[in-house]
C-alpha cells in the first residue's frame, strides 16, 4: 500500500471518529469532520488506484 494512501486512510478513520464524537456531544462542527472524511477517503482511493495502474503498466 502506498504511503500516501495509508496516511489518507488514517486521516479518514480519525475524521470519522471525530465526527461521531462531535455529533454525540451535540456540536454541529461534526459536519466539517464528515467532509474531511469524504475528502480523505477519495484521496486514499485515488492513490490506491494510481499505484495499481503503475504496477499494471510496469508488468506490460
């Protein structure tokens, strides 16, 4: 797994945890955490797919 994908995945998990805690405490700032989780999950998918494409191109 590429390093940037791993970092993005960790940020995603932490953002989801922060969003849950914010909503449980009744704070609306959790919406920002949800948006950050979405962004970081998209980044993780991007880096994973880019790595797969590079590996496939290297095999050919």
